[in-house]
């Protein structure tokens, strides 16, 4: 069997030019967002929350349409997210927290299981969840990343709600 190359030349960008493309939509007006924040490493959690709330506001999400719950730590985040997702009250959810590496294997367990739990909830409920649970080596890394990661989580939550609406 031989292969004959197509005679057309691909576009330089590598993109198809004849497709309908759904562009990112960061319009948050009318959206209901739930936030779950771990209290462990609270200062970092508060920094994540500040960045997230400021960005949600900038994107048009009303403060009255945003609900915050707090849980003891990162391993409790998925259960709270699941309960909120199943309630039907939220268009998207955000997970906020911080796991800082210590001297034991506990870091890997908490980091991996928290992330797996968040992903499981998202896939089983169909509610988009922005995972902004930082997993870092030390306090300095967390402090540098918290505001930016909180902002990115807000953008992700809003964008994914709008994307899912557009593809349905």
C-alpha cells in the first residue's frame, strides 16, 4: 500500500480555516459560582480567594451570585464540591487551597487525592470546576502564585460554563 500526499498545502498556522470555532467567552453576568476553600494554610487560601473574587467581579459575576464555603483541608474539598454540584444551584465551582511539601509522603497523598477527587466530581456531575489547589515546595512559592492562580481559576470557571453552554 502506498501513500500519496494531498496536493493542498496546509495553512502556515496549522489551523483549519473552514471550521466553526467556539471562541473563549469570559462574560460572567448572570452566572452562579460556588467556591470551596480549604482553611489549612489559610493565608494562602485567602490570597487565592482575593484574586478569584476580584476577577469574578471584573468578569461580571455578581457578589450575590457567589457562595463561599470553607473546609478543613484539601482532602475535604471534593465532598463539598460534590454536594454543591448536586444542589443545582451553581453554574460552576472553584476549588481553592494549598498543599505545601513537608518531610513525609503525606504531601503526595493529599495532592494527588485532592486533585483526583476534584476531577471525579467534575466528570460525574458535569459541573465545571476550576482547580486552584496549589501544590508547592514551600511558603514562598505559594505566596508568589496565589493571587494569579485565584484570578486564573475565576477565568476558567466562567469560560468553561460558557463553553459547555455553547457546545450543548
